[in-house]
């Protein structure tokens, strides 16, 4: 599903953000990216949803080389990828419903279908009763669930998460982790960048450690090992 | 053909799109319009500030235009005084009058020709010396000349136009003495030109200031909502899909701002028209003070819409790729 071949990225000439990354993530896999701040986790995720292009190497998403993709093709790519962030990136002036529905509006769905699908995913996230609230009034955990609902409402092939539990307490962390797992069970490939050890330990998934822009360690957790299919 | 096939497999296979998706403004016009109106409602404070700025800016420009248009009208009326007079030291027979009047009227610059007989000339002289009529005792009409007074068409009332007309007049047999208040015409025309230049400079300066203020206000409001642009881009919205509601919003802001500005200007104008008589020495109603012509009003409303649209378009370029 995701393949990186000799990928390097330099923001400036001397300082490399990523160096010679080779990585394969199979369809339906669940991967944690970890490492200290500045290791390149966010940069790697940004490469995957086309917000950055590599200086060298190739990034393939579902067989398509996105390192040479035209700017006009990026929206198409993003429609098959859900992304969540530590700061949620919600539309603060809009309601919970509107924040989630926007994904389907972009796809051109009819109003009736948008309503049904959005309420369905809000129910899955356990926030259907708050559908008409402005997102500013929600707690951190609820806001992250809205962000997840927005990312998952169109059943994306890939879900990318950048420190998704950074602003949450332990109870909320578990809930969010469970949502990732459920999405993964339904067939979505999940990549979570985090330095939250607790999340990684409870995740029991493949773990990739980055440091100074390089992959320094890859650990296969037991239950995941058999599913590896490159 | 091959190229087309390749492109199709690339886009449709790995990233299959739902069949419901419709691209372009036509398919989504209703959605964009509703979205723009909802955005205005949800960001009401920002919108009130923007519309207020556009209203004030256009009010200043249209107030300037109103003053300028009225001064131009006044100048046009004063220019009626640009007259050319042909003098004769004898009475003209009615055949001569008809013949000369015809020749003068045939000139393209002529707007009106009137004959002033000796008696008429004396009558006018007397009315100018009202209160001192005794000075004219013993003056007989025969000492005064007869004349043709000729008004010119608007386009020919400038110094050059009058001089050319006089040359053409003098070519007509029987016309020898022509007067036209050369100094007055020159002074009047240089005053008019100065006023127009000043108006154009002030107007250009005002328009520049308005464009600068309005585009920066719009830029700030879009900057305040840059997260929205980012989110839309993250969920796979095309650049057109992201921009369209903002552009419509800008268009609506510009239109509403312009309409409020024109309404306020009309209110100010009416207020001035009916109250200024009490503190000014002239009566604005009888002095022919007019409101802006329809085409100017239409132009201001159109300018407001364009200002809002272009302001949004240029601001969006900074925040939305491609």
C-alpha cells in the first residue's frame, strides 16, 4: 500500500529532514512511527499525503508514484487518505456535523447520503448527540473523535495520524487507540506517528523508530508478524 | 490515444471516485452559494467588518464622484456664456439676415444664432445701467451696432474650438468684425482643465487607497480563516472547490457594501438638499444639484462586486496551491 524507495528530503541544502528511507507498509497493516522530536516523523507523514515532495527517491501510494504527481492530482490522492493531527485541525466556527460532512461534500455526495453516513460515523465515535454543537465547545477527546470521524467517514484506504493523543488524557488515549484498531480491522492501513510509549505498548503493532531522519530500528510485534506481506 | 488510456488507468484505478461527484461551477453552483451564505452567517463579525470597510471606502469615492459630477454640470452651464458675436455697423435687411443666419447655422460648431437689432441693443444697454438711465439720455439706437450672437456646441467651447470657429466665420462674405471675449474663454477653459486634472488626480488617489484598504481587509479575513483552507485541502478538495465559496463571499460582500454605500449617499444627498438652504446662502434645490446618474450608480455597484471578487481571488492565491 505504501512504499518508499531511497527517499531523502532536505528543507535546506545542508540540513536533511529525511535520509535514504526505505519502507514498505502492506495493505491492512498497522504501523507506529516513533522517535524523538525532530526525528522526521511528521515530515514522513507529510510526504505520504502529498504535502511535501521528496528531494530524492520515490513514494508509491497504492502503486501510484506520488513523488512526481501533478498538483492537480493531489486532491484525488487525499480522498483516499484520512489524516488526523495533535491539534485536531477542526473548523472552529462549524458544527460537529458540518466538520465531518465536509469530506463527503468534497466528493460530491447528495445531501441525504451525507446525512446518513455522517450520523452513522458519529454514532460509531460515540458523539452523535453532539452533532449540532460548535466544535469549540467540545473536550479534547471529543474534538479528536470528530477529527477521526472526518478522516474515516469515506472509508479511506489509509489513515495517517500525527501525535493524535498528544493533547489527551489516558482514558481518551485508549478510546482513540480503539478507533484506530477498529478502522484497521475494517481494512484501513494505519500509520500513527507518536512518541507516546503507552500507546505503542498497548498497540501491539509494528514499530518503526526514526532518528535524525533515518530509520534506526524496525520491530515486528508478535500478533502482527504473520500478517506482513510485502 | 495511448496517453489518454494511460491517464485513465492512473486516475481511476488506484483512487476510485464515487459516481456522484460532479466537478465545475455548474454542477455545484447551489452548494457553493449556500456555503458562501452559511460562511457569512458563521463568520458574521469578520463579514460585518469587511462589508463596513467596503461601504465606507465606496461611500468616500461616490461622494467625491457626486461632487465632481455636480461641479462638471455647473461648469457646463457656465460655458453657455462662451458666445461669439458678429457686429455690423448698419441695419441688415431681412434677406441679408436670413442669408447670413443660414450660412452661420451651416457651420458644424453652431448651436444657436440670434439677431440683435439696434433697438434690442439699446434696451439691453439700458437694463445694464439701471438706476443711471440719465447717462443714456440723447443716445439714439443708430449709434449702436447690430449683431448676431452665436452659441457654440459643447464640444467646441474650448479655446482652440472657438478660435477655429472664428476663422470659419470670417470666411463668410459680409462678416468682418467678430468678438468673443478671448481672455475670458482662455481663463475659463484653463480653470476647467485644472479642475478636471485635480479631480482625476484626487480620484485616482482615492481609488488606489480604496483598493489597498479593501484588498488588505479581505486578505486579513482570509488569513484568519486559513485553517479552513488547510482542512479543505486535507480532505481532498480541489483548489477550485476551496476557492469558489470564498470568491462568492467576496462578491456578495462587495455588492452589499456598494448597495449600502449608494443608499447612504442618497440619504446624505436628500438630507443636504432639504436642509442645506437653512445654513447656506444658496438654495440647493433650485441650483440644479443632482444625484449621480444611473450609469455611475451601476458602475459603483459593479466596482464593489469586482473589488470583493478580485480582492478574494488575489488573497486566496497566497494560501491555496495551484
